[in-house]
C-alpha cells in the first residue's frame, strides 16, 4: 500500500489509519491531501485531511464518498498514547531486580493477596 519512501513511524501510523477507515476511503484521503497541497505519506498531514472525509464539500467528489474520518485519527492517537505508556513503563523497569519487584507487587495487588 505504501512505497518504500514512506518511513517509520509514519508508515505504521498511516497503515493503522488505513486499516481503521478502509483502503478505499484512505486512498480518497490521500488523493484529497495531494489536491490540498499536503503530503499523503506523512501522518502529520493525513491526520488533518482524514476528518475532511465527513465534510460534504469534500466527500461529495470522492470515489468512496462519506467516511467517519475522525475515527482513524482517534484510533491512531489511542494506539500512540498506549505505546508511550508502555515505553515509559518498560524504561522504568530497566533492571531485572526492579522488574521482578514490580511484577510481584502487581501479582499481589491483582490476585487479592
């Protein structure tokens, strides 16, 4: 779906958005991005274009028409937020001893011990 020039992390964010909204609607959004002078291969640009899929002035001329374009933007945002939480969590647990302590504490907390 994306050529080799699309680099990470844009490649991942765009793929997740395409998965969420559907390939046809995503292709419509990429074409709209080009018409608006935006880069269809950058998440920063596409997260501004995708919501336009639900604006009649824009979707009336698209191949696949209306789509809830805010949903893929929120979907990717939630995944990115969760990814940030996981990264912070695992950075805090760099040492194996600390990881074991935290795991033990969490086990006791959630197992009712």
